[in-house]
């Protein structure tokens, strides 16, 4: 199957995965609202040969005026260079999601044409998990999907992040975060 058809098939599967076992999406984005901090371990295919990296995470989820929610997060990595004084990288993102036509599914405003490299973001709620996806078509026509699964329980959140490029898993991060505020 050509790579683009594989991409479309993967996208259709990801979107249809939004259905829970009962066939309906759970609603209730408010259970994810709060400020969470924690850390996790990043692994990739070379992790069996090389060291894994630790990431510090800060996640804020809040109500948005449009009936949706805002999602802000910061990732801090310490890798490369001197192990006693590694290089520190900060990555920040802020998105506002609005309700889509399907209950429990949210989308961002369109940021351009995906075939020109503009990412497409969407989220869905399924029980105690908030799934957020980022899909992008690369310059060479291959695709990349990033999937964030944020599962809340008690006073914390578990995060699983996966980056998949053209069907191959590139990176996975597993983290635990504690709710520190609303």
C-alpha cells in the first residue's frame, strides 16, 4: 500500500479509536483541569544501546471561553554534553481546543494546509484519559503522529507520549505528575 494511503488508514484508525467500548465518547473534560508537575523517562529505538533521558514536565489544563479547554505544557530535558552539567532544553506549547461535532472530541483552529507542513491537532476524552494527537505531513510526503495520553487518578496524572513516523515508533515517554493546583 502506498505510504500516503497507509497514512490515511492510520489517521482513520486513530480517529475511530475515539469510540469507547460502548460506542460513545465519554464527556467531562473538567476532570482534567488543573496544574500538574512531574518527570518521566524518554526512550527510543537506540535506548538499549544508549542512555535514556529524563524529562521534567509541567502541564496546565483549564476551561476556555469557547466551551473547550486550553492545554499548556513545558518539557525540560537535560541531555548531551557533560553528564555533570548537561545541556538543558526547554520546549513549550499552548493550544486552545474547541468542541468538535462529536461529543467528547475537541479540535484546534486550522493553522493551514497539512500538505504544506501545517500540523493538525485534536483531542478526545475517554473515561479518565485525555488523548491529544498532532499529525503532520513532512516535506518528503511521509507523516508523523504524536500521541499524548493523559490519564488522571486521585491527585495525579500519568502521561504516555508516543511519536510515530511513517509507521515506525521514534520515541516514547512515560511520566507521572502530581496535581499542584487548579
